[in-house]
């Protein structure tokens, strides 16, 4: 009988331990990753997967354990050392300078390296070679601020390859991508594997794991609880391993009980600084007791619509009526007034608009509502009251770890999302605007968040959900509006359409 020889290991992690104060983030993790494969690491938010990979990349130092690269034990005290060992990492939130060009970002931090011995022209030649070899086409002279999110991600991958990495770690790479951009990313990862690059993919999206990986490792509460060849498992098993119980993402919703119109948009127009119409004659109604979903490829006016509805920006034309208050170019509102009217907003970008990263979780839990009872006592924050409020929200919304004094930046992306959502829903708003409700969130939290939104609807709240996840829109919404090029190009009932029909509307190829 022939014995198969195990493939060579690119990375071996042995008994890795890491704690942050009283939080034991990684507990004796051992993991072997084979060369020239795509390995997925999955787990709930806070399971330790990003912390583990940050240790491998030198962002954190392990409290105990050993790292081996190509069979040799190595120290990993900094990202520079990791890069020296051929390891690169693409973070969920890109590390690019918006005002620099692609080429300038590429060479940033590597100015003294051998690839620049021949000057910037040599770097340009190397960029062209990498782009051609790995299918990562991008204009070297384009400013980062002018690129799509998918193109910015390609630049991040090129940065890593430019520095000679043969091991590539990607943290939630599709969290900010459209379905089309995700498909292109998977093609790039397959090309990298074919050329001998080892890829480690941290993600909560199990269908993507099944579609693109060779092996999958499941983490729960800081430990590895299972390892599988991807061909030998499925989405249902992985979800149960991640959460420790069976997970149901199908929503048993009762029909909506429609109430009064709480938000009415009429002929809304918004023009940016370059004279481009970001919103063009947008009109719709939102009633108490319903969820309206807005579908569309990212960049077709959804973000601008949320900004106008929440009071962040005033419309240039048309008018908006929120809970009886009329808002137009001559009578603008602001987010503080919107909150007083009973409108709550969970922004698409939780880090830039939903929280202050340096704030403690307790401070994030009252942000925007800090001047009201019971948080303020004679113009001073009541620390015990704020802490108790945050503890209650963490319990109700399963925010992990349950540490109100931990900085907001130290929570995983999904737990940051749950904290912001908890803050807004707990105010029992009349109107709730939610941008990308489950972006970067694990499967257990997705189940929880969707059910909380339905609970808000059933309690009489008018809910507007903007999402690029078509299955999410179809699952949650009672009515679906589709946006294309700043306009609402179609409206359908959720039970009267499917992903293919929505996709045609999103591409501007059909009208409903």
C-alpha cells in the first residue's frame, strides 16, 4: 500500500498563546499550512483568527509558542521581519495614502531596497511585470483616491508581491467588495497559487471558503476546533463548527403591518464638487412597520442617499420629510436634529463614521446621545451609568469581549458593528437607517443582526437597509428599490424577484 508524502509546509505555528490583559485571545493554537495552497481560517468575530495572523505578520508578539517558516524557527518581532521572511499581509482596512499614486504607494517604505537601485523607472518596470504575471492590472499613475475599492485592493496585493512575499495573508478581503470584484479577486488568488504563492484567507463568508480554498481551519474562542480539506466539508458543517450550534439564516417573518409614512423623499438631487449628480430625482416613501432594502452596485448613489437622509449632507434639490420635519436646500437638518426627531443611523463605514477608534467601548455605546439622561450629570459624564449601559448592551447584543473599558479599535470588526447597531437600536427609533448591516460580520452575528432588524420592524420602526449583499436584501426587505447611476431604476416586492433579475436592474440593463 502506497503512503502519501505530506506536502511541504510553508508555515507551522506551534502552541501559540496571546492575551490582552484579562482577554485570552489565542489559546495554544497549532496550525500547519502547506505551500502553494489557499487555506481559509474561519471563526466568529473575536474567535482569534485575526490576532493569530497578526502574530504571524509581526504586528503582535506571541506570549508563548513557536513560528516556523519553511521548516526553520523564526522570530517575528515586526512586520519588517515578517516581510524579510517572505510574509505579506493585506488588511481589511487598506494601508494606502489616498493622495499618492499607485507607484508611490508601491515604493513607500521600500525606498532603500534593491528594487529601487535603478530608480523609480525600475520600480515601474517591476510593477508592470507583476501586474502582467498575476493579472493585477492597475494604472501606476492613478491617485489612490480615484480608484475603486477593488482596484485599491489590487494595489495592496501588488505592494506585498513587490516586496518579494511568497506567503500572502488576506484579512476579510471581500468585506468591502461587490460580487463582481469578489469574483475577480478569486481569479487573482487562483493565479497566485498556480505560481507557487501560499495564500491564507481570513473570512466569515463560508460560501467563499468553499469556492476558493483547499483547506479550512475553524477557530472558536481562541482555539482551533476543526481542520478540514475543503472538498470534504460544506457550509452547514462549517457554520455549526464556528458557532457551536446549528445556524439558521432563513427568516421566518410575518407580513409587515404598515403604519404611517415616516420618511418621504421627493425629487432628491445631490451634486458633488465636480458637478457630477450623485443623486438624480430620487423619490420614495418609508412607512412604519416595514423594511425597505436598497440594492445596487457600490458607488451608484446609495452612500450619498444615506448621507442626505441622516442629515450629514443637505440636498441640492428636492425635499425630504422626516417625522413631519421638511428638509431641503434652504432648510437643512443635521444628524443631531435627526436623532431628536427619532431617526437613528448605522453608517456604512463604522470606523470613520460610527465610532472614534481611540474611545472606550462605553464611550462608543453612547456616542451622539451623550448629552441626554442618564449619561450626563451637571454637564459631566456619569461614568458608572455609562459603564452599566454599555454592559447591558454587550449582554443583549453579544458583543465580545464584554469589556466596556476596552478601546473600540481593539474589538474585531463584527463586534464593532454589533456595538454600533446596539447603540442605535436601543434608542427605539422611529426610523432606522442601516448601511451594510453585516459587512465584515461572522455567520452567527449575521443571524442575530438580521433578526434584530426584523424585531425593530415588528415594533413599528421604519427600517431602510442599504446592502451590496443580494441575499441579505432578498431575505430582509419587504420592498426592494434598485439604484443605478444615482437614480432609483426599479421597485419590486421581495418575493417577486431573484438575484438574476436584481442583477440586471443593478447593471442598468432592465427596468421594473
